[in-house]
C-alpha cells in the first residue's frame, strides 16, 4: 500500500485566481499594457473570464453594461 501524502498548494484567489490564469496573459497586465480606462478594462476582464468562472452569460452581460457606459460617455462628448 502506498500511503504517500501529496501536498497541493492552496490556490491564490487574490493574485492568481484560476479564472484569470487560464492563459499566458494576466488580464490586469493586458489592461495596463493597453492603457484601458475603467470601463474598457472591465469589459476585457469580464470577457476574458466568461468561459472560466462558470457564469458565462452573467459575465457577458456585465461586459456589455460597461461597454454601454463607455459608449454613452463618448456619445455625450460628440
């Protein structure tokens, strides 16, 4: 019988949550590299995790809400 104990590190839900680390790119790194504002950063955030958190429709609706806010802001400036 093999009674070997295997240690598995606890996931870091603050700095590296699983729904953000499915790719070689960290979502916040992309947002910063592209210099996105709050609204567009949230669009990227919700889209990037939509298929990895178990709430695809909810995350896509959140992304749409932030995109709609950004569009409304731009339309006011016209």
